[in-house]
C-alpha cells in the first residue's frame, strides 16, 4: 500500500468520525428543548457534504469492477 492510499484511508476515517459526531449532535439538538432549526439545517448540510466526500474517497480507494 502506498503513502497516497494510506493518506486517503486516514482521511476517510476522519470524515466518517466527523459524520458520526454530527449525527449525534443533530439528534441531541432535536431531542432538547427549543430547537434552532437554522442551526440543525446547517449541521445537516455539513453532514451531507461529508457524506459526499466519503463517497468520493471510497470510490478512489475501491477499484472499479467491470461486470
């Protein structure tokens, strides 16, 4: 495994952790008292952007399979 692949795997792990953490924060905010919908909307948008980055990295790490 080359350094570039290892670097991508580390970045992927970091993005997955941040995505999971945002999920927890959004859940806690939604459960709590008065909810700031704008804040939750921004967090969800960030979470979606992270998911897109995760998907792109995964596709770079996994070779295309031609059926």
